[in-house]
C-alpha cells in the first residue's frame, strides 16, 4: 500500500506538527483568494488584521463594490479606475508597449514622458483592451456532470469540454458580455466569470522612464526600491456606456465604482488589500517537482536568457536608436531571467524542498489513519516521483525550443507569421490576408535590428547544439547543417545574410507579387517549418505522453490533500483570474545582520542618481523640486514617500494592482516582489516574501508638482480615513443633505 520511499510509518513515528501544514493554512499575507468566497473563508481573518470593510464591500453583484473598479489590463496586467471619468491607473511597465508605440526620436514619450493637456489629446491604442468582471459563479457541478473516476484522462477532458460547450450555449448573457470558465484546484473545481471588455483605451499620461523605470534592470526585483512605476489611461464607451470600437464620438466611461485616494500614507502594520489578476502559481507541487525546477529547469532558462541579454545590453548601450527599439523587449526578457535567479535562491534559502517533504510525511501519516483514502491514494506520491524523473530531460529540451525559437531569436517571428499566412491563403482571401500580414510585419521590423539578432542567434544556437539531443533536432538542421566543422558563424550566414527575412522590403515585394514559392524556399523559412515539425512530432508527443498522466496525478494529489486534511483552508493557484490577497505593511530580514525597513523616500532616489546613466539618471525638474522641497500635501514629516513593502501574496499579473487600505481607498500601486521572495509562486514563506508598491502620494505628486497635470488631479477624490473622515460619493459632497445613495461607500 505504501511504497518504500513514503512508508515512513514502518520506520519512525512523526508527531502531528502544525508547522508541517503551514503552506496549507491561511496566514496573514498567504493566498490568492476568489473574491466571491471571502465572506465564507476570509472575512474574519481580514477584519482581525484591521480591515474595516465587509466581504460585500469587496465583491457584490447587487451594488457597486471594489470589484467594479478592478480592471484586467490588456490580458496581462491589472489596473484600477480612480475617477468618475474612467481614468485608469496601472504600472509604467504595463503601459510600456503602448507608450513606446507612440514614441519616435522626435517625440520620445519613453524618455520625456507624456501628458495629455485635454481629453482630445489622449492617444488611441489599437489592440489595447480593458476587461471588467461582472460576476463570478461556481459551476463545478454542471461542468463535472457525468465525469467519473473510471474515465481515462482523454475521456475526462472530452466530457468536460462537451459540458463547457453546452453550458456556454445555454447560459443567458447580454450581447456585450463574454463567458470564461476556468479550472481550479488542478481541475477539481470550475468557476464561471462573466466579463465585459472595452476596446477604446487611450493613453493619458506617463512619467519619463527615468521616473517610471528608475533603477531599470539593476533594481528589478530588489529592495530598497525607488520607482515611480505608473501610467494613466482612460476607458471610453459609447453613448450607452457600453463597449465600442474607437470613435471620436465615444465618451469617458462612467464606472459603477472608482477608488478614492487616501493621502494619510502607510505605517508598519497597516492592513493592505491587493486586488487584481495574478498570472500563474503552483503552490501544491510535490517536493521532487520543486527540486526539479530549482536544480534543472530554472538553471537552463537562466543560462539561455543570460546569453541573449548580454548581447542586447551591449548593443543598447552603444546606440540610442537601438536602445529605443529594444527597451521593451529587453525589459520583458530580463524580467523573468532575474525572477528565476531569485526563485532558485529563495527556494534554497527557505529549504522549500525539505518543507515539502515534511508536508508529504504528514500527509502520509494522516492517510494511514484513513483506510479508504489510503487504498485510493497510497501509491500516488511514488508514482508521481517516477513520472517527474521520466519527464525531466524532455522538459529541459522543451524549454530550449520555447526560449530559443519562440522567444529570443527574433528572425523566426516573421517566419512564423508567413507560415500561418501561407497556410491560410488562397485565391479568394490572399489580398486581405496579405495586407494584414504586412501590417504585422511592419510593426515587427520597426523595432528590429538584424545585427543584434544575428549575434543572439549564434550564441543561442551554440547552446542548442551543445545541450539538446540530436534526436530532437529539426530535420533541416540535422540533415544539412549539423556537420563536423560547421560552426554557428556559417549558420548565421545561411539564415541571415542569405535570407529574405533579414531584408523586409524584399519580403514585402515577394508578398505583393504572390511569389510564395520563393518564400517557402528561403533557408530561414525552411528551418522554422522544420523547427515546428520537430517540436510537434518529435518532442511534444513524447512529452505529452508523460505530462498527461502526471497532470491527472497532480489533480488527484490536490483532491487527496483536501480530503485528508479537511480542516485546512486551501486557496487556489493563480490562473489569470480575479483574486484578492491581504496582508500588512511590513519590512523583512533578507539575511543575517540586514534588516529592511518597509518604506523609501525621494532622498533615496537622489542618492542613487547617476547623471547620464540610462538606469539611474533623473530629469532636471525632479532634481529642482527636491532641492526646493516642494512636496505640497504629499509629504510625510518633511519627506516625500516613494515605495513601500507589504506581506501580500502576489505574482506576475498583479502588476498594476491597486493596494487598498482598510476602508476601501487606494494607497499604492503594486509593481514588483522582492528578489528573495520570488519563489512565492511555488512556496510562500512569510519571512521573506514581500510585494513592492508605489506610494500613491508619489504618483499624485508626479502628476501634480512634476507634470502640472491639474485637470487629472481634479478628477480624483482625496480622503483622510485615518483622521476619521469616511469617503463619500462625489454627489454626497454636492448634496450633503441628500440621504439616498445609489451605492454604499466607506
């Protein structure tokens, strides 16, 4: 019943220790909770930490609530509504691509910032969307109807897919609403989200990168931090306040709810609520899976991106034009490169593998006390361990394919666009598809330098040939190019110098002239087609043959944990859906003899200032305001606050999430985590896991004193809840004697 590795009952008695179960117990700061369930699971804990709101104030379908001010920003970040005119606040790095798209060397909004003087100056952004959650429902019963334990993985998936399709077809929704159904707890639960997406989202304001990206890559994931990481957009709607494509006739959105701004600031121990759309976590992996990530997967990822980043950094430092072209790409690649380094460090520092092993020992001990469950789950951990060993080298090769061919070597991106175009094109649809493809290619080549990419190709292809088994090589490379003495310089000559993909004008001409055969004969195109073929026919079937049963085991393990430990409160892994996490303003001790305070100030920004440095330079106006100590009402004891720390459990996707105080007011803007705590995606540890936030007073100070954006400041409702002043709706100020209110406010 119990395999040798986990049959600890045969050898030694393990006492029941609460510490073994900490990862499954909701402590202050741990967990990303579904907002519609916090009334059942978290309200008392949150109020014990100092929260003055109720669960319905945070999520309600019957009235305006905090939920209605939280916006999924373009599918990857979070934002929030901070005015009755649809003013949207998010991070600078979330708006970076939009800001870059409007930037030229003559009007460099990345470098100089952008502030629309009036609404008609606010800039249109194609392909930028803002999504609200209208309501959330548990639909597990409907989606798992007819699903049994006797089904194979494929049969289960097919039945669930059929149920989802039928449910969506029958579900009553409005024309402008969309339905999203997502699995939770590894597929043991299914939740419905009804969404409303707005497509007219305009750029309103952004500080220069010297403020919004201060510290850049050196400070990324680090504390102390001094970044003004924010940008402003506005949602526009039609005359009925409903989603509509861009039109000059559209009007600013009238939101159901918006967040007032607290000017009271934060102190250690203050309650903090982070509301947003965290991307992905894996908190319930077994010990051997965490060890594989720590010792095998992350090192491979880090090495690949390290090679690419060094080449890009050298080129960006040498040429301002390349710096402008590659700033967003470099930041995107560097972000997770540094995150993975911190993740490995944190996992080791907190002894995450040993911690998971203790949990498994406790799980097995409890399981032995429940014969029926022991019969069902007794062999599960050993079977999973074997599968993880079996999949390890395939998982590494898969990372090489993803990192090299789909992320870091850029010339394969237009090759992929042409592959898709040529697969769909026929005599009837050729012209419109060709036009769309050319537009996509033009956007790509606008920020592409063939010389930089050529060097990245040479470096990464050397890693590929050194580390990936030839059995998984693309046939074109294996048959024609992987010969003794054939080096990466020769490969670069073949796939760049002789390729039309390094010469966009020639490529456009071939598309216009419908010379598709010449495109298909191009060496880069042929290589990429074989890359896709190798990935799909050689690597993926073998990988999925192990991954599918492993996923099924992981689902069973998740169910087993909840069955064996029914007294515990489990929070679901992040999966890009709306969540709340709660904690407190709090510093931490990263290592012996070092204690980090939870707040930083403008004086710290000035201390890091390096004139002319692209990471630590500062605008002269900010220096002048500092010298004059012109902080206005945003100061704290004569100093201007910049960033602060909290113990909230966050991850990618929480970028731009509002940080909300005990009363429901915005006090900050989440933008990062500390480097030592990035392993919180796999193992949250209260001792070192901290999220980093921009103090809202620094945001408004930049808007007000630095940018002079008075019209935007005038849109915002300012409050002082710590002084006993409760926020009121703007119409209550205008009509103070009027008692009837449309929505409750705090």
